[in-house]
């Protein structure tokens, strides 16, 4: 999850810090949801390669609602 955050298109330092804080406190699902929702809300373009990683992680962790709408942001 930390690597996924580093590769994400997020640029707002406070959001990145919030996600890291959640991860540090074992709140994986909340951190993942926060990261994905900010990407969506900020309408940040993502590559197909980057999109595939959170989708696979959401499927693995049974949290498909976390990545809902991210496919609308595909840049390539």
C-alpha cells in the first residue's frame, strides 16, 4: 500500500500525510479508501498500469467500492 501511495497521482501533502498516518496506525482499509477517493474527487488522471494495481488490491481485500469510478480517470 505504501508503494501504491508513492506511485499515486496525489500531490496534496496533507492528504498524503493523512494516508501515511492511517497506514502507520493499522487502518489499511481507511487509508486505501482515502487515497482512492481523493484521486477520484480531484479528478487526477491515472495510467492503466496504475489503475490495475488498486483494482487488484480492492478485489483481494473485498473492498470494490474503494475503486469505484477510478476507471473514468484513465489517461491512456
